[in-house]
């Protein structure tokens, strides 16, 4: 089983940057695919980015492509989401998720992720 804890959220002006971190427990973390999702008030949780177990494969939502970068350091059991050129529409609670089924491939399908963190708030002011 994997436990996930996000950090790094906060308030930032439009055009600014933030880096989210997701610390994972468990010695087999490198076998898990990971993803970042977000949920804005009144909206469904949506896919942001994903990385395979090794980090060699990545996938991004069109809305963040070219602005966000997902990476992972398996030696530290940590996943990162570097967010640049932030926009007010990026405001949401960001969740880290892990999947046993996605160690090699990547997916934006929320139901494939078994483990979820509690989320961290990102607010982008205009």
C-alpha cells in the first residue's frame, strides 16, 4: 500500500510559478505510475499530468502542456509538478495519485488510480 502527501501549494499571481511535491511511502514506489489531478469548486476532478514508474513516459492535459512538468525522484519517493506561467483557471485543489496498474504505461483515467493524497490548494490571482 502507498500513502501520498502533497505539499507546495499556495497563492501566486498570474504568470508566476509553483512546484508541488508528493511524498510517497512504500519501498516499491518505483513500480507505481503516478498522476496529478485537480478539482476546482463546483467542477469534477480532472487529469493534469502522469508519469510512468521510471518517469520515462509522461502525459499531460492539453490545458497545461508546455507550462507544467511532472517528474519523479524514486530514490526520494517523491513526485513533483512544476507549474509555470500559471493562470487564474489553474486555481484548484491538486491531488497526487498512484496506480499499481500503470507502472509502465501512463493514463489520464482517474479510476485506474488506487491511492490518493489529501490535496493541496493552489490559488492563482489575476
